[in-house]
C-alpha cells in the first residue's frame, strides 16, 4: 500500500512505536511474513490508547484477520471486559483464535464467524468502542449499524479512510467513492465529532457525543 506520508516519516513513527511483548511481536512478524493487511504497531498502539482512555469494557471489531489489532484492543480491557470480533473467513478466524491464545487474551475475546452485515444486526449493544476494518465496499452499509451499537461517549474508529490518498482526488473509483461517502456522512453527523488522523492509510476517530 503506498503511504500517505513521506516514507521516512512513516519509518520514523514505526521505529518509535510500542510493539508490546514477544507474543504480540510474533503476531506482527507473522503478519509481515505472510503479508496479512494488519494495522501495524503504531496504529495498534493508537487503538489500545483510545480503548483504554475511555475505559472500554465492551469492544466490537469488524475484520479480525489474524487477531493483531484485536489483541491490542483486548489488552485494553479489564479482566471482565469483552472483545467481539467479526471475521467472515473461517480459516482466518481459526488463525486468529490461535493467536488470541498465544497473546493471552482468548478469555476476553469472542470471535463471530460470518459477514459483518449479517452479524451486526444480531449483536447486543452497546459497545464502548467499535473498530471498523472490513472490506471497504461495505463501509457505508455498516455505518448505521455501528452508530446504533455505539454508546454515547463511545468511539467509532475506522481504518483506511484515506485509501492511499485516493479519496482526495477528483476522480474516484467505486470503492474509493464508498470510503469518501462514509467520511462525509460521519463528518456531517450531528451526533459525532470526528477527525481523520493521517496515520498509515488514514484512521478516522469519531466520538459519539449524543443520542
Ligand atoms: C484488513 S483485514 C483486518 C486486519 C485486522 N484488523 C488487523 O489489523 O489485525 C480485514 C479482515 O476482514 C475480513 N472481512 C472483510 N470484509 C468482511 C465482512 N464484510 N465481514 C466480515 N469479515 C470481513 C477479511 O477476511 C480480513 O480478514
């Protein structure tokens, strides 16, 4: 993925990022070696900081992959907390399950295997933080469900919202247009204060300020 900030700045941020313990580093290494699209150490840390800052007890993640960002999030929870994470590929979910065991968070994590669009309406809310990192073409469709499941004072965090900078171009592909529409809807929603942080591929952070 081409970066949205200068390579040397990205490398600088990554070089100083907290990488957690050896177990989490092993999942990061697996992600790199096997080319999984994981968020990386800096964004993982950001997710952890956000979740912990608002004292999250229930977190929802859409897009588990191998459980890298999920581990960062689960480690921000108190012992009785819960991370629900949704992954539609059962083989990928099995890898994540092993990694959650490896990183010591499995007891706090419930993996839901299936499409986020099918699972979301059936989930009991509210959640303190929702991290959206599924296929970009579904971003606009999942948005109302995410809003409905998020408590006031909660955070909706979304990955890849700058899509290598393509959202800012005048001509956009269908996929880019969906992300742009998602960003516009969140920015215009009076229930949220939102901002895009140009970290990695762009991270949107939206605070739900009212019902
Ligand atoms: C970008 S990766 C997630 C990376 C992960 N958040 C991390 O950083 O460790 C997206 C994952 O979501 C899954 N996925 C994509 N669209 C989905 C959908 N609509 N419902 C459920 N899972 C989906 C993919 O199979 C993939 O494993």
